């Protein structure tokens, strides 16, 4: 295994120019192993590899060609094969563990966000680059998947395993319906939750925001949305340690909420709220 002496890490201008071909989401199938540290002890590291189908670059495009000391590296994730049930979840966008590869060479190839590795940018110059996505819109979906996996807010267990899980289950059931309940949940673009002073301290006051889409709301009514959400909230598992706001669920369009409302609340990604095994479909 090579040890870095520092000077050899620095890329030349020509190498950085060549790196300009690479973008976030580009991939290669020329490497079918990814490095992994299996164990550590007082004597060193047990470094090995895991077999994969290829690599995909998850470093932002601007950082791939960024100059400077300690900027000679990129992060990669492996491309792997998954079974049909997992592949279905990936294409539906309801699992944070994997990402969709738009221009995959095999239908069952996906990006495994559970493993990442750091490689020197020079390693990319020796590899055949493949476009991972057909256009910027598809690449943006991949970027959102990365953000959900690595940047989403982690709600406390009492909230994610109770009220949010129950809200998710109800929303999933309603979205499958073409009736009145389906129209209610389809009209809601986003749920947000806030706590004063926070979401974890006992005695905190908790409230929800339901951000509705003005156009989709025409398929239902504001009164129907409030009634449905208030009814469901009354069924949630709510611990005595936390207090509900007087207006527990506030319904409104994005324009109707203040900047403070948005800044002091957290977006609830219902796709990625954990479920019990018996709730999976």
C-alpha cells in the first residue's frame, strides 16, 4: 500500500484540466472493488476491499476541479446489484439507502449510499468515465437523494417512531386512493414540525405545519384538510412529556406562512420515516 509523501498528492494544471470532464454522478465500471477498513487495533488498520459493479462520484462537480492543498480527493460510492423488491423502492424514491442511476448499464444497478470511500483525484484520470444522468433534471434528483441520505434532519425517536410514523402510514394509504382523502393528501406539498425550545427537551411545545399547494387544493377544501388532519392527530401516540401547540396543525400555502415559520421548523420527509415490517408494502 502506497504512503503519501504530500508532494505527490498535488495535481498539475494539466491533470486538473483533464478532471474537468468529470461531474457529480459520473461513474465507471472499470473498478469492481471498493476499499474498506475492516478492523483497527494498536498495530494498525486491516484494510481490504468489497466487490462492487463500479464506482460513482458523489463529490460536487465544483469540488472535483477545485484547487488547493487537501483538495486532491473525491468521495465515491459503489454501484451494486439489488433484488427486485429493493429496486422497486429505489425507483419509487422511498428508500434512503440507495440512489437511482439514470444511465445504468444494467437495470438492477443502483448506488449504495451505505458505503463511501475517498480516492485521489488522479485515480479518476485512469478510468473510463460514463455519464450517470441524461440531463440536469435527472442529476438534480440524484443530488436530492444524497441530501436526504446525508443531510436530512434526524428527528428524536419519540417523534419518528410515533406521530410521524402514523402520519406516514395514513398519507401512504390516502395517496393510493382516488377519493376525497386522496385529494386531501395530494394537496399537501410538505409537512413541517417545530418545537419550543426544541423537539427533544421534556416540556417542549410541539406544532405542525401542513404546506398546501394552491392549485391542488382546488380539488378539496381547506376545511376538509383541517378536519382530516385534526382527526388523525387525535389518534397519534403522544407522550405526556410534550405539549401540543394551541393550534396543533396549521394549514396554509407557502405564501401564507412567514419566513420565521419556515426557519424555525423542520421538513418531514414522509418517504424516509421508518416503518415497522408489517407496514411495508
